[in-house]
C-alpha cells in the first residue's frame, strides 16, 4: 500500500512538472504582443506579478490555506522572490535581442545548472540514468537550435541575459527544496515569492523612468493570461513537483518549455516544423520518458530476474 502511495505521488509530481514547464513556455505567446504595443520588460513583469498575487491568494482562500509564515522564513522567501523576479526580467529582456523561441530553447540549460549545483554544493550523486537523460535532452535542444539557424547568429547580449536567467532559475529551484521552506504550503510560498518580486519591479519601474500601461482591453487580457498561466499556475506546479520528486527530475521535465514554444510557433504563428525540429523533439521526449519510466523499468527487470533460475558456481 505504501509503495502504491509513493508511486502515485511520483506520477503526480511528474505530471505537475510537465504542466509547470508547458505553461511557463507560454511566456512569449502573451508577452510579445505587449512588447509590440510599446510596453517595456519591467512593466510587463510588474503587472504579470501584480495580477498573479491576488490570483494565488484567491486559490489559497478557496482551499482554506493560510498564507502566514514564520519569522525565520521571511528572509529566504525574499531571496527566492528576488531570484525568480530577476530570472524573469533577464529572460524578458533577452526577447528584445533575439527570437523568443531561441531564447526559450537556450533557457533550458538550467536543468544542467541545477544538477551541477546539487552535485557540487549539496553532494547529491548524479545517477547514470539522470546523466543520460540530461545528455539526450541537451542533444535534442542542440538539434532544435541548429534547425532554427535561419533566424541568424545569436546575439551575445541576448545570450548572456538568457544564461543569467537560467542560472537564477536554477538557484530558485534548489532553494525551494531547502529544509526551512519545505514544510511551507505551496500556495503560501508562491504568494510570498510573487509579492517580493512585485516589490522589486515597482522599485525598478520608479527608478528607471516610470511604468507603461497596455492600451487596449485585449492587451489587458494578455496580461491576465500571463499572470495566470506562466506565473501562478507554473510556479504552483513547479513547487508541488519539487516537493514530490525533487529538484533534478523537475528541472529535467522543463524540456516541455521549449517544446511548448515550438508548438505555439507552428500553430499560432505559422512557423514550419522541419525534419530537424522533429528529431530534436523526439530526443527530448525520449529523455523525459526515460526519466519518468526509469524507476518502474528497473523494478520490472528485477522481477523478471527473480523468476529466472539461478546459476550456481558449480554448473
């Protein structure tokens, strides 16, 4: 019974990790129309977080969850809010230097950064399975990147912004799983991370020339969607996934973020999916499938081995 509960908990964690990554991959879908309207990165993110705060608070109220925190949790939450906000800002700034699909693809270096942080700082041993999955996923992303070469050479400033975003997000993912915050409810953690992030964007806005507003109701709807899906839903699901399956598997499931960007590029913006793109996607999905099925495959192999007759040394 306990093993069934643990298996269900892990399966739920994998599903939540996929939802978190896929919804986060919707950032360009809602952000680019706002850029086209003349809004700057900080203003877009300010309203994204500002709208998401009451959404998460409403979710907590509906589930009867308290948003209160202990005194010793305020500083770590402020740090996480800062990491998440700066990661978001770096990613959104990169959209002004390069195609959003390329930026979303490059952002996926963060699982490797998470794995390295866990190994170098927290002495977490990297399994062969995880290393293989990371290699396959990175190979798939490299193929996707090469397949989109017609967009032109990478912008050095844009690449630096994406790398900064990836590193900050990796630190956030590792920080969420630290003992001091592990018992904090998902909604409470998400609420405070967003609230501290909002304070940062307000400070940046007033110190850097003000805050711009969307000009039409349709663009306000874009902001609401940006606050709901890539922010509230993605953050809640990310935290819940980390608490169920850990930082490294959650990071690996982030492969669905660039895949989502590609899907929307084809279906919404009419981009052509080439054979190279398909190869890259297959590699990524294979990596994720191996990570998810790895434990159950190993269990089944052990069961089969026990059914086979043992060979004695004298035979």
